[in-house]
């Protein structure tokens, strides 16, 4: 893959997120980890996604549901909106982003402010919150009974709609 990385960086996948996925390099910042997780969703690399969760919040029992969801959508792109802390020598960080995708023929936007921390010196995803949505984002949410866009494998009504 010589094209730009799935995460939106102007670097080839193998040098960007691919190097993190393969273990050639570590995610240096929380944003690096978030971008690599987005690329893993694009590739449906569920093992990587689960491996980069915090040991406290990893939904390993939902692996099949997350895989099915990741494979069922067409990923459109990632936009990083804001980062707070999450640099190389920080121990916590937040990354707000929007990820576009098409599910069941409907364009949707996942807007999340993700929380990351370091476990044993390595960045991991802990949790996410969903900022107030604008009108366009509300119109692009899944139906109540669809799988949640966060990748949990749960129905939207039992997950992020709460």
C-alpha cells in the first residue's frame, strides 16, 4: 500500500499505522494510538483493537460483534478535531475526532472524545464520550436497534444512546 494511510496522514500505511500494527514501532502519543485504532477498524484488525484497550475496559467478550460491525461498514475517513495532553511524556490524553462511514447505505459520523492513558508505559484506549451533536450528526446516527457505531458490538439503544 503506497497510498496515504487510512488515518489521514500523508504517509504510506506501512510507515504510519502499519508500523504500529506490526509492532515495528509504538504509538508515541495518544493521537498516534487513536489513528492506529481507526486504521485497524478499517482493516477489521480486531486483535489489534482489543490489544490496545485498557485492561480495565477491554470488551474481549464482544470480539465477534465488533468484527462483524467493522466489516459491515465502508470507512470514509478520519478527522482529528482536538487533542489535549497525550504527548510522549504525558500519562493521560484526550483526542476528539470524527470518523465517517457508510452503514446500510446511510452515511454516518462517529464523533467521540476518547480518553487514553498509559499502562506499563504504553498508550491504551480507556473510554469515549460523545459530545453534543449538531443537526447533521443527529440525522446520521444509527437506528435504536442497529449495532452501536462505537464498535462495542451492542445495540445502539443499549450502548451510546443511553
